[in-house]
């Protein structure tokens, strides 16, 4: 009986020990100190938008809309004045009453200045598109501000000189013995006045562009 008990005790001890000393695959006991692996830090590679990029993009879109208005106004003023012509229905054997924009040097300068301003704004239109795509871009915005200032000065000078001629055609000058011709050339004077007004509208668009671009540069 004693021998059977000893056999039973000897058979149960290795089993308990084997349960306590189960290997984790590398010969080490799992009953020791177990350290949990450190948490894995998840790093996002997604770009975080700049807090001012949304406002910059809105300003750039407004700049683009104003620029289209300025282009249409300058080219429209040049086209209207460039087609301004009137021939009176009565004439003599040696004289025909004909008024055309090329008869006035100020009108010639007006047409050329507005056409140049509109053409340059079309060429620089991609810079405005770049400012929409990349709202925080500085160099395109700075170039646009400089060009808008120069073109605004050119358009204002052209419109002012043409408006002086339009005033003389409507009212004349007693000191210079210049008679008003708009009583005869009514259509010519109306078209000239309309072209000058459209050119001043273009100058207003350019002034707004300068303000918008300056605000965009200031908030960068």
C-alpha cells in the first residue's frame, strides 16, 4: 500500500510542476513578471489644412470674379469706342460731315490703353487661378497687386482724357471758340460717353482688385 501511494504522489508532482512551468516557446516561464507591449502610436500622414486657407480661397475666388469684370469692361470700352462713327445724312459737293474716333488723339489713346489693359489682364489671369488652387501663395498675389496698380493708373488716365474731349463735344468752349458738336453728331457723342463710363467702371474694378489683393497679402 505504501508503494502505491508513493507512485501516485510521484506521478502527480511532475504534472503540477509541468502546469506551473509551461514554456512560452522560448524556455521561459510565463509565471514571472509579464510586461505588456507598449501602445503603438498611430501617426496620420494626412495634411492638416491651414486655418486661413479657407478664407484665402474665398478672397482668391472674389479676385477672379472681379478680374473677369475688369477684363470685360476694358475690352468693351475699347470695342465701343473703336466702332464709334457717324456720317450725317446731308453733305455738300465738296464736304461730307463725318465724325470718327480716329479724328481725336485722345480717343485713340483711350482705345489703345483699354485694349492693352484688357489684354494684359487676360495674360495674367492664370496667376489668379494659381491663387485659387494655392491660397497661401505669395509671389503670384504680389505680381497681381503690382500689375493691377499700373493698369488702374493707365485706365484712369485714358478715361479722364477721353472724358475731357466728351465734355468739349457736348458743351464746347467759348474761350477757345470751340462749338459744341453733339447737337449734330448725337449718336457719336452718346457712344463716346458710354465708352468713357464703361472705362471708369473698369477702373473701379481694378481699384477693388488692389484692395482685395492687399487684404490677402496682409493676412498671410
